[in-house]
C-alpha cells in the first residue's frame, strides 16, 4: 500500500510538471528554456539545447547542464508556472547539479532525488525528464564530469513504467537510463539475460534506477514538442 501511494504521488507530481510545461508552451509557443521572451533568453528554435547540441555537436546531454537546459526550470519560475517552493534556480552547476538549487526535487526512494532535462540526440525538440540522484558531490557537472546515481528501486521504476507506459525497461516513453550509474550502486536497473526487450531487474531491492520519461507522458499520455 505504501509503495502504491508513492507511485501515485510520483505520477501526480510528474503530471503537474507536464501541465505547467504544456501551459507555458500554449501561452508562448515555446518550451521553457527555449523561450526568447524570458531571461536568460533561449534562441526560439523549437529545441531545448545545451551549448554543444546548439552548435551541432553530439554530446552526452544527460551529463550537461548549461544554456537552455540550465534555464528550463528558471523560465517556468519566472512566469509563475512552477510552485513557489524554491528561490530562483541557479545555472551554476560547476560543483555538481544540486537538487533544490539547480533543479526541482522529486519523489524518489532516497533524498536528493531531482528532475533534470535530458535530450535525445536525434529528437532534440522532444526533451525528457531525467529523474535521478543529484547532489553537490556526485555530479553530473556542467563540464560532463561525474555521473548519475540511481534514485529509485527497480520495483518502483517498474510500477511507474507500468502505470504510464508499457512496463518494459528499455522501450517507448519511459525507460531505465542506461549510462553513468556509479559502480557503488547496482550496475544495472534492468535484466539483460533474457535478451531485448529488457525487463526491470526485480531480484533485489537496491536503489539503482534512473528513469528517463518523455515530457507530457503523465499529463497527456503523449509527448510535448
């Protein structure tokens, strides 16, 4: 029952962010971060980018916090679409992306669970949430150093995926993020022994999962682009 309440709370919070982003997009015709009407201004090209992706480079955006990805939550704050819970978010992640300082906190299975913006290389105008463990010592940082630790148990990740997607760990609109999980954590959130498509590894109860969820899935059952 406790786990069910947690999963429902997770999806509710995700839906609130989805609704805020959708309302922002409807009002300005731009996604947060990309809006040229807010400060720092985005370039208005319909994509939420890092400096590297803006210049056409293929960079690991999950570990990058700069340019429009760093401004994403700030733009929502400026227009009142984000609950007045935090001081103005900082774009300085030189010491690591910090939950509550650079990005909003999120419901997870450990403290300092946060929600960062992740870009698919080929679909940069369709940003994803990247829900993981972010504090000042474990990165990631603006210079791609550090890594992302898991913030969810596999059982929690599986329940979330089942509620709003297909329950499969590496497909569709909710996916277990595959890279940059610290070696101190379980090496994988999903089980590869049965071949693709991969299932969540429910064999232990470690907090080992980082989830990538396409924006708009919880509120509209679709993507926001």
